[in-house]
């Protein structure tokens, strides 16, 4: 009897342990959820005081979003992960257009979310979750805003707060560079903890060059001129598609580039040596496999 009870307790512990290992990864800001299983997406178009959406433009972005989601599902499959986007969870019509006077780079995310909820007729985010029967503790929700604005034509950033990630994709046709499914995928990956790998705030020039060498087709590097992009193994590790940390990964921690200590470094090291994550992945084999597949499809 006693041993049976002990077994049940151990089983519960084991389950919690496993589910945390698979679903959550610590980072310095929050526990990012892994980009696996069912992900609920609320997508809204935002008119601003500067510009508004035309129907044909909205159609274009809806198609790009679908393309982006298909692409991400395929990339996840490559890492043997199941991923499914659910765009129809909420009572709010997905792709509804709302009006926000301004959405600027660097806006405080909680304030943007509050404004969005207000526009949708909810008191706040909690009210939205409650009235949509959404349990944030067990379900994953991401908010994607397509903003028509006079801000930089391809300015995009993603924010995190403890409740929900929002991604803002600024869309502007004027200079001929159209936001495509790769740009959307890049932003969605950020929402699950992916790091930018191009030279800028997140990477020094030296690091960016190194990233280009190791991950030449990374979606998190420059997406504009490369049309043969993939989710590189570092990004895959960040979003929870594998748990085998490469020796060089931590070199690309944006916190390092800014000269700050990396709070999650200790954890990552532990997860490399410990057996906590349970998933064994042969990355070298994977790299080769991917190359072979590419060659096959080129022939
Ligand atoms: Zn980025």
C-alpha cells in the first residue's frame, strides 16, 4: 500500500517534471513556452491615424500568415515536433480590424494589450481570457497585430510580458518591400524565445558574422534577400524543438552582447549535462539529413 502511494507520488512528480521540461524553458525574462502542440493565435489588423487597411491588403496578409504557419509546422516536423496553429479559438473574429491611434516601436506591451482589449470590448486581458474560456495556464496564446502605420516600413518587434506575448508586424507597401511569410515567421519565433542573429541590438558584428557562418539560412538572420530560409538548430533549441545544446549556442545570447550576465546560462549548462530534458537528438545527423533532402529536391 505504502509503496503504491509512493509510486503515485513519484509518478506525479515525474509528470510535472517531464511537462516542464518539454513545455517551458527558463529565460531571463519569463518562462517561454515551447512552440509545440496546439498554439492559439489571435490575429488582428490595426488601422492607425496614419493609415488604414484595404480589403485586398488584408487578403494578402491572411495568405502570408497561413503560409507562415504551414512553413513553421513543416520546420517543426523536421525536428520531429508536432505543432498546430488554432486561429479560431475566440469569440472575437480573427482578422478583425480595430483602430488604435498609434502603435509605436518600444510601446509598453501591457499598455498595447490593454488598448486592444478595450477596443474589442473587454475590460482587460483577464476579462478576455475568462469570457473566452481560455485557461492560460494550460493553453498557449499569442497575439499578432498587423499594423498599418507610417512607422518604418519593415519595423517589427516583439514584446513579452508575463501573461502573453504580442508581436507587432508593421506593414507598409510604399517602398516596395512587402512583409512576407518569412517576416511573420521570424516574429512568431520571437514569441517563443528565438534570438535575433543579425548584427544589431542582439548581436555584435563579430557574432553576426559567426552566426552567418554556422547558420547560413537562419530565419532569425536577414530574411529579405534569402529565399531559402530554415529554422536553424539554435533557434529550434530556443523554441523547444530539441534540447541538445550546441557548444556555441550561448555565445549568441543577446544579454551577452549587451554585456549583461546571463541568468539562464547556469540552467542551460545544467540541462546539457543533466538528464532533465529526456530528448536525445543527434544534431550532426540532422544537419546532414537536411542537406541531403535539399540536394534531393534540387535534383
Ligand atoms: Zn527579430
